[in-house]
């Protein structure tokens, strides 16, 4: 009987699920946005991915969870940190990756990858909304537009201004002041995206810039965020298909690894993994953060999302 592995990335604003078959091929995947750290979002994404795979939960032999709410899922056999899973997933999508930039709803992270596909070091911004998807959401409301419209509008800017506030609350006040002074929405939104790029470049500097640079996470679908980050880094970003699913894919790959171990080996492998985010710059990942794939994993065309998509950039940006 075919055995399947499931990875769940329980994020702060979205739930992502990837199902792999025994050969490591993507059998199903889904993204659902149902509010902050929503159990319902996980259930919806899980059901959709299972439907795509043509299986039931009973056919899933191993589940690994990651993300903001990873410890809240009773269905998970094991929890692994976001750093570990995002690195594993990004390397599976782009084996040559050397830096991974992931900007999610509540945090942003930059991960340096060594020549073996392992985490070398990482830097995170998880204590402030500035430079995250939440930052964009707050400022979209401030200028009275839909979140998915931000990227396209920002790219229409014909001049530049600066947003100096690094706090989302103060930045919102600054945006409102600029609009009151007659600065156009495109110019203001361009400044918002430039601010995110500047913040992210600071994280990149902490781990060391090296090419190729891969961008994952929901903000990778925002064309202006990609544009300004590329300018700030002076490099092309690789935006793989399934970029928002990288964390769930990494979790699913770890679940697939577990299926190939006996019980004693599995217990040994699990030790230490879920404490990795507490380290500022791990010398190595215990036992391993990523394993380089022989060929990139490809998401099937039927992979869908239950949330409204933002402006997307697919393939190599």
C-alpha cells in the first residue's frame, strides 16, 4: 500500500499543506487563509490537499508540522522549526540556493545555505511587524486599498519619498501624513516597499550575501517587494513555483525521511530539532537542516490556494 507524508506549515496568517508520495513527488498541496493562527485554515488546506492527492488522512503515515502554530496541531507526529523546514523546502525547489529570504505574515527570516544544502546561519525579525506581511496589511488599510493591489500600484510611482519609521504603527501615521500632504498613493506605496527592502537587506548583511538568492513566503508574490529587494541587493531573486509552500514542503520531506527510519533512529533524529530557532547562528543543524535533492521538486499545476492570490511572480524573477 502506498504511504504518504504530510507537511503542515501553520503560519500566523495562512495554513499551508503539502503531501508527498513515497517517491517524493508532490501528490497534493493547498494554502488557506482563515484568520490569525486558525485551526479552520489548517483543516481547509488539509482537506483540499487530500482531495488533490485522491487519498484520505488514513493513507498518510507521517505528519510533520512547522510554523507559528506548529505545537497546536494534535495530528502532527513531530514538530520542526521554521528555519529548518524553510531551508529544506527552498533547497528542494532550488538546489543551488545559497541564501533564502522568507517574508511571512508575522516575521521575516534570512537563511544562509552552505554548499551541502545545510543551514550555515540565519537571522530573523520576529519581534516587530516592520518588514513583514503584517506591515503591508496595516499600510494597505491606511491607504484604503486591497492588499493584492499594493505591488502593482507601487510600481507606478514616478518619484521617491522615504518612510523612516521602523515601527508599523508609526509608519502608518507617517503614511497618513504623506497622503495629507498630497503625495500620491503610488509614491507612498513605493516608499513602503523600499522600507521593507531596506529592513531585509539588514538581515541579509547579518548572514552574508551570496548568490543565488531565493525568495519564499507570501510576500514573494508581491511584484513591488521583489522589485525593490532586487534593487537593494543588486541581484536577481529566484522565485520558485510553490514559493509560499516552501515551509510545508520542507516539513513533508522530513516526514518522508522519518518513514524510512526505524523507531530508534527516528527518536534520535528528532532530538534537538525543535530548539533550533533559539540559536543565533548554529554551527550545524541537529541532526540535519536540509538534504540536497538530486533534482528540484516541482509542484503540479493543480496546486491551488483557497485564499485570494496576491500579485505573483513565478519562475526566476
